C-alpha cells in the first residue's frame, strides 16, 4: 500500500487522472482498482458477500477525488487487516475460487506489487519522479 500511496503524494487532481497518450491506468485508477481488488477478495471471496467488478474502477469519473480514493484505500486496508486477523491462513474462500486465505493474501501482494510498478512508471512519465 505504501509504495502506491507515495506515488500519488503531492499530485493534483488532473495529474491523478493523467495517462501518457491515453495508455496505462491513471494513478487514481490504480488506487481505486487496488481498493476494489481487496474488497472483492476479502469481503467477497473470504466472507462470501456480494461484490462486483467494473472497468470503470480503472478510470473513475469526476465524482471520485484523489483525497477520497486515498481515504478509501486506507480504510480498505484497515478492514482487510481486521478480517485477516480473525481467520486462519487455511480458511477457504467462500465464493468464486478454490483457494484459501494464504493464497488470497499472496495474490493481493502480487496484485499490489504489479500495480505499484505501474504507478511508478506513470509517475515517472508524468513528472520525472522516480524511486520510493
């Protein structure tokens, strides 16, 4: 989470929505997508709640501000942590996958790392900011 949030620190709303030549996912989309990924896997997969997926999460509309997206990502991380602490690592997914919590956590680490790299590339192309 921290690597992605460092990439959005200090940027404007316009910068958060920018992509090079309309390619890649904007930084706002990365944060929003990762929030939804955790929600789908934890609340949906592990707790069995209804969730949904939409391509719109990658390019949110003007109703989602960067501040709100960051707050939602932090809140989701807290909610994920609370659920994970109540379940054993071998707790099975209740919906959608033949996997357990251990697999889900590894998948979330992988997903976050992949998109942190993506965010790093977008930020460097945006304004030259590199590294942590």
